[in-house]
């Protein structure tokens, strides 16, 4: 796929044990495959390269896209397997409405109770587009996300109008997530590939969810555990993080997407400062307190449960790799 000069550089950058399972691509590849889109920046078009990978590797039915600044304190194999297995069990008609909300244990108690509450909620005018399909047990998800899938209308999400070659005067509902850490089925990737070849596209975080819903594919947001630095009253959590239209994440000016600073004290968002702090302490690189040399001399290494952390960007940590 990539040119020989790229392969030469790649052979120096990729450790030898991983070279035979590494696939390289360039902007020339995506420009050649999708010339009618007209834009190919990976930030806005993350999945162009994933679509090309899928087209050249038919042996894979599902493909994970994972951002490089994500860290996990558990076992990745178990994580991916559990995300896929759990998603396959979700198939009732209220799934799309659950996808649009944060599950908050201190508010909703068990997930079963959360599911029942959402299913029994009043079906107001805003829920007409949320009446989803029903899937049989163990139907694999075409899209798995790790952040709720929100209606961008009514929010101040900065990318909601990044739409290429669609009729903006007659747009269907658009949905987005935050981050591109997700699993995509070949069926969904084929649809995305087709649309790109016709010259149509959207911003990366809006592209798979919107197209999957338009094509009536199975979409599942997995409510991964997210930790907060501060203790929040349950009612404040609910009103803040599900503060959009109809107690959802998006759809109105009350959306938490419009108040992103609240995520700084969390472990999972593009601006989550708590993620780097926890990971640094877990590695024993803290300057003081838990995870520092002095603290570990008395207490031993800091132990954490299996946690997904994002973003973790640090020259100090990178130097250890």
C-alpha cells in the first residue's frame, strides 16, 4: 500500500516483531481512493484509512480503531472480548435511547433498572427518531462506542456542520460520539467506503454513528466505567451529564457537550486531566503523594482496577516506551 520510502521509514519506526502485522498508509492512498471528498486530513477523516485496510483484508469481519493516547490498566484481550460480548446481548427497541444517555450507577442503580426506566419513559415528540430496531440475542453490533451517541442538533458541538456533499437543506438526524475508539463491522465500513467514493463525508466522530443509524445497523454504546476526581451528588451527575433534551446527552443547549470543562476531572474525554494523573501515579512516576518514590517506599506500588484512561500524553511516559 505505502511507497517504498515510507516502508523504509516504517522499518525503522516499527519494532521488528510487529513489522509483519503492521500496515502502512499515506495521504496519497486516501486521496487516490476518495478524490471526490476533496479533504483527507486524518483528524476529520479518521476512517478513510480504516476503510482501505478493510477492503484489502477481507479476513476481518470487525475492526477496532483505537487512539494512540489511550491507556488501559487491565488486559486488552479481555476488554475487547467483553465489549463485543456485552454488545451482542443488547438488542431491544430502547437500545438507541440508552445509547444517548450516560448510565450512572448512583442514580439508576442496576443496569437492568436503567434499561427498564428508559424503556418506560414517556415517548415525547423528541423520541420519534429514537424508536429503534429489535435484534435477536447474540446479534453482533455493527458499531461499538465507548461514549454516548448524542444528537448534535441544539448543541454547540463545533463539528456538527462539518458535512461534505450532502444536501444541508434536507439533512437527516446527525449523531456523534466523542473519540474514535470504537469497533466497526465490515458491513458499516463498506457503507462508509461507498459514501466516500461518491464524495460524501462527515467529521470522524459523527461519520460512523450517523451512517450506521441511517442504514438501520446495530449500534451499541458500552457504558465503560468513568472515574471522577471529585465526589458528586447523584442528582448533580444526572442533571449535568444527562442534561440534554429528554435527559439525554445531546439535543439541546443544556447538553454537557456545551460544558466540556466538567470532564477535566474525569478519566475519559479528550480534555480529561485526571487520566494522565492516575496513569502517572500507577507507573510510580508521581512527584509526590500516591505513586511517588517516597510513597511507594512505605506503601508499595499503587494498585488500580482495570481502567480505560484517555488522554495520556506525556513526554516523560513516552520516554519509557
